[in-house]
């Protein structure tokens, strides 16, 4: 096994949506580099399974059931993480939802639910983590965006609005926290094969359209997100902040 891109021993990383999909892959990459993990999400079983797999890599991992759209739960959880694991030193805001339909059919409830999880939860978690990062003058925040935040697609008004919002949020917070030695960046992945996207990937016609818009012509392996996460979480990105990095096989370059 090759050496990790960063040594994160002694660091505590919090990953929202850490039980499944990209969140699980991100957690395993961080654990492989030596970081202790707080895995945050709504479903206990996948969080516990991911925690066991992280601990098998020799780190501490705590499953933390929490609704990140509820501010008091978030504040209480980060206080507990600080007490039990230290830090936090790294925050990955990965939890999200993609509710798609034409705008004329899109309900108020779906609009609000998308804003709550994709954007408000990022605000709550950054503010809660910042209460510990700012006094410590150390921190890495990685907000998971999407190529949908920078290019138009039908039936995605709420998702696109929130992902574009994350990019603006990232830039503003990066400038605000730069004097405190905290780097804030956005990682904008393309369509990985996860539970959220699997139905579209398995739809042959839809997937063919997607591949035509991807210069590299393939769906990425889920583990391919790990290298960039480790760079953004590690010392090598110490002079990089306020950036949106696309991991999309070149589709954002078209």
C-alpha cells in the first residue's frame, strides 16, 4: 500500500454524511492517513459500520447520530467531539440531498428541505467547528459542492442553487478565516456511483448523455476522491484557500 499523501496523525476529522457513498470513502481516506474520525449522520447502522472499518486502520472513530439541519444538535455534537476526540481540526461538509423535478412541480417542502441540508447545515457545522478552530489558529474546511453549482441542468433548480451557494459561502469564509490560519475550500465532484446517483447511472440513456459531457468518458471509482481530500486536509494545501476544485473528468472545462 503506498504511503498516504498526508500524515494526519493526531488530527480529528468530522465528516457529515459519513456513513455512505462519498462520505464513507472520504472517511476511509482520512483514517488511512491517521486521522481520528467523527462520522456524522442520521442513520446509526451505516455510521457504525464505517466507524468499524476506520478503526480497523488503527484510528479512533466515533459514529455520531445527528440531524445537521437542527442547530442545537450540531452545537451539542461539536462540543462533545471536542471533549472526546479533540479538535476538530478538519471538517468535511459532505451531507446533501438531490431532489429533482421541473420547477413547476417542485414543492415548497422539497425546496426548503434542499436548502436546509445542502446549505444551512454547512453554515451550522462551520460555525460550530469554528468555535474551536479559531482559538486554536488551525483548521481545514472542505465543503462538498458539485459541478451543478457552476453549470445549468434541467430539473435541478434547488440543488444547483445550494451548490452555487456553497461556492460563494466557501469564498467568503475563506477570506474571513484566513487571518486565523484556517483554509476553506470547496471540492466539486462530478457524478460518482453512489446511492444518490445510481438510478441515473443505471439508466442507459441518461448515463450515455452524461458520458458524452465528460471528456474522460467514464464514471469515476468512488475511491478516486480520496487523494484530493487528503491534499485539501493536509499541510500541502496550507497556502490554498477559497478555491473550488472540480473532480469531474473534465466536464466543467467544456
